[in-house]
């Protein structure tokens, strides 16, 4: 099959249908409206669109709205461009707004122009030219309701035009995202619950996927799609590897269970991601469609309005009182007791208290925790929050999880070794969001600023 054959049997509409059919789970295509081309972000498409379980900030609106609940504290603006097949061009803008305890909201606007086509009748005679395109928008919300479980929903509207005739539809997506372990995420969505178009139902169905962080900076994702009409139609696999803290390479493959009858390279996807500056990321995706050509995706994502990165209050240095010679001095215990009663911080665990890039404490780290257990026992009314922090090196998602895991590891020692009641201890991870010192070169792992930022603090929340 080639473009000339397509034009003789029915104009470029068939190419558009094929384009939608090959868009896999990323595209919100429908049986009634095959021109819909929303959600084709460069990062996701370069990973074979196997991202149902991958939190993607504001772009989660298009894939699994539950991921909006993991967006963090920064607002986010995304611009996504698609140079599709032939003369088609797609532009999408999405804005993400975190709202604290209310979760996070996102809204998008989508425009696509498929160009001008020659119309022909069944005999191949010219009947005049026509245009095709669409406009769409969506708004979504996501929030973490339970520990490690987020829920979300999105409402979408799309209007498509073909040869002067307009079609429109409204639909809803529902999603769930579960962090089963610190490395494993599971995702489930049901997409395109909505209205009929020209007496045809929307192409609704369930999407499910899993992603696993094999090691720091190396992510493997898989997904599949179960259509309400037609059963399983495709399966996807994708991989993302950060070869440098600011550079990711990506690849994917899509296995279609129906034959597209296209010759040439199809199903394989590839791309890169580059962190231009700390708050600005560039992504590129390359998608071959065999003899129909190549679709190229470009995305720019900018984070802004982040919380001020205030330094934690320094722990006051308290000099121990002179002690009579026969009595051994106890500078650590005396100093810590003063701090727990009068200051917000009772102990600081530095990076050296943990094994490298791990939640396991060294012997020195365990000692630093256990030395404070008696103080908590002597103050039974005190409740604490264990807060974890990391340096700026690595991905935001990895740093966030590492800070949470380190805080949890300290809590477990207080419970198991010291017998402290679990309800007296809360944990929180801030990742790289609240550094103690500014890191001018976050790509370098072992600067003084990086070491200062990798820490765990005890904070008094009830005295």
C-alpha cells in the first residue's frame, strides 16, 4: 500500500484512520471520530506509549489522571508539537496546578490541522479539495487518597471537521495509580466514557500497565489495552534510561494484534529527554509508520511557582555544663535533651549516616538514632515527624522516593529497636525540594552542597 493507492480508493481519510489506529493507547481515538489525536507527548510516545503507570506531571491528564496526584508542589506548563503524516500538524498546551490537600488540577487545549486533500470519486475523478482537522480541550484532577494510592478523573471535549462537516463528543477518563513498592507502580484507566457521535459509540476501553525501576535512572514499563468492543488490540513496552542526570534515552515497541497492512518499519519508537536547566525539560520522540512516513514529537515542559527553598533552622550549639571528674561526661545526651525541649530539630542524620544511594543506615547512623530513643521515652507526650531530603542529582521521582524510603527506615529503627509507638512517629519525604544549600552543579554527585542536602531530620510536631 502507498499514498497514491490510498488517494485513489478514498482520499487521505484512510491515512488519517491508519494514523489513529497506530496511535496506540496514547491517542484518545474513537470509532466515531478517528481524527482525534490528543495526548501524544514526546516522552510517552517515544516509550511506546506504555506509560499508564508512570506519573508524568501535567501530561498525566492524557494518560492516567490519577498521576496528577503525584505532580509535586510546582506548577507546570507543557507545550507539545506533533509533525504528523503528510501535512498534518498538531499543537497541544497543558497547564498543571497543584492545590495542596485538594490534589492537583490540569487543563489542556488541542488543535490539529490535517491539511488540504484532493477529493476523488470511486472512479478516481477529482471532485474538489477539502480540509480536515479538530479542536479539543480537557480538564482533569488527581489526588492521593490513601498511602501510595491515587485516584483521578478527566473530562474531554473534541470537535472534528471533515469536508465541512463537524462532529463533536464529550467523554470522561477515570484512573487509579498504586505504588505497590518503592520501585513498582501499577496503573489502571477506563477511557472515553461518553456520548455517541452520529449514532456510533466512542471507542472506550480499559488500559492497564506496570512500571518498575530496575535501578536508579532505569525504568521499564509495559501496558495493554482492552477495548469494550474488540478485546485486546495491542501491547506496549517502553524503557527510559538516564545516562546522565540531565540526559535520558528512550525506546519502545508496540505489538498490534491487528494487521495494519503497512510495509516498512512500524511499531518501534525512540527518543531522548534533555534537562536544559533545572526547571525546563526538552523531549523528542521519533515514530515511524512504514510507507506512510514518520511522526515526530517535540515537547517543552516548564516548572514554575515552586515553594521557596528555605534552609532549615540551624541547630543551636549547646555547650555541656562542666562535669565532676568521677562522673563520665554525657555531652550528646545533654545536648539532645535541650534541643528536643526547646528547638524544632532533635537530630540530623547526614548523608554519611547512610550507605551510598541506599536506605540502609551505617553503624554510625544506627547509633545516632538509638542514642535518641531514651529521650523519646523520657518525653512520652512528644510526637515527631521524620523528614527525608536528597540532593538535586538524579530525577525528581527517584529523589522523592529515596527521601521517603530513608525517613521510613529511620522510623522502623525507632519502633523495632526502641519500642516507640508507631502513632508517635510520622514520616515525610521532600526529595530535592528543600535544599539546605544551593547546588550550582547538581550533575556532580559529591559536592559539599550535595552532601549537606542529603539528610534526615527529626521535627517536633507535638510537645
